[in-house]
C-alpha cells in the first residue's frame, strides 16, 4: 500500500511539473513521424531541447580542450607571478645597494674634505 502511495505521489509530482505533458507531446510527435528516426532516444532528446549525441560529444571535446588551455594559462600565470616577485626582489636589492654606494661616496667626499683641511 505504501509503495502505491509513493507511485501516486511521484506521478502527481511529474504531472504538476509538466513532465508528463512534455513527454506525451514528444512521444506523440515520434508516433506521428512517417519516417521513423534511426534513434528514438536522440529524437526525444532533441525535442526536449537537449543536444544530439554528436553535439554532446563535440561539446565534451571542446570542454576538454578548454580545460587543457585553462590549465596551461594557470601555469603560465604562476610562472609570470614568480618572475615578477624575483624582479621585485632584485629591484629592492638594487635600491639598497645604490643607497649604500651613495652613502659610501658621500663619506669618502667628507673624508677627502677633511684631509684637504
């Protein structure tokens, strides 16, 4: 009895959501076809708005290619970020060395002045 109630509840759910009506229309369209399609499943999928098997396979291949390209770009971006960090580090070191050199040159000038006096 409980199983029947579950079935009835599910049927009402399908009916209320329009699934039964959509499937009925597609099956009637298939029935009324004079030349039956080679793949009834593909016919139903197309009528319900889904991609055909060949379109699906094409989309899967495209997705795979895009995933590979995405991974390549992520790797390239990480490499560029690493290079940027190295350049920043090099620039900081160069600035620090330049400040030391300027300071040493200034000290030497002062020492020279002192010696001249």
